[in-house]
């Protein structure tokens, strides 16, 4: 069994990396506005864990919707940060790279609240895992923290606050805007777990 993590650089995937210690990690720049900060956060965590980190770049910005793409959300969007079929896209691209590194289990940092989006639900995870397993390599997709809240994941992982502070959750920019759903979640989780909100950068 060789594990790979789809590491976005956000709180959930950063805490999952610290908790589960994957063999290898993959971060995607698919045209999202915060890509560079997400890559920097992910690289920092991988350096601390001493695991290989691969960045995959493919420009899908013309397909984006909402805050992450810097335009109006699609009419079907359940929230302002909706990017159509994003998790399906990210899993596919990460798996395409991961298979060449012998990864058998691809982990996602999906948590309980992600069920707000259909591609953050247990049903989606089951379906995308089955799809991968039907193809060459028989890879499985898993979300080890899908039954946990972000605060529960942070506590369970034992990640130091100084490292978690590197997580980049902003949907709108490589510099935290302080006023999007991602930034609000970042601040709420830090308060809930009792970590210092002062960031080390």
C-alpha cells in the first residue's frame, strides 16, 4: 500500500497530512486565484514531514465559477465559491500523476462540513473511488476525515498551531482577504481549538 494525498494547502488537508503522514503529496494549480499561496503552504508542510511534493499545473481558469475563479458563480451554484465538478477534476488529475508513482490509495482532505457540496459527500467519495478502481492500477480514493469536523480533525491530528497557521484557506487571493467563506472558517477553527491566530508569515 502506497498512500498519496491531494494536498490543497488548506486547513483540512494540512491537518490530514500531519495526522496520516502520506508517502507522497500532490498539489494542483488549476487556475484558482489562490494557487501560489496554496502551493507554498503545501510545500512547507511537506518539508516538515519530509515527504515528496509534486505540483501539477493545468489551466482550467476558463471553466471556473465563483470566488475561486474571480467571477460570478454559476446559476446552479450552492455557494459563492463553487467551481463545477472541481473534486472530480482534482481527483482525476492527481490520480494521473499518482499512478506513475505507484500510489494505491489517494487521500482527500474532505471533512463533514464538505457534505454541503455534493462532491464532498460520502456518496461521491464512494462513486469516485469505484471509478478509479475500475481502471488500470485499481487505485482507491479515500477521505479519512470525512466523519470529522475541521476542529475535530485538527485536535485528532495533533498538528502544532505554528504549522497549521501556514494553511491557506482564502478562496479569492494568494493573500488572505479575511472576508470569504474560507477565511471565516480559518479564523473560526483557530478560535475553536484555542490556537493563537497570529500567523508566522
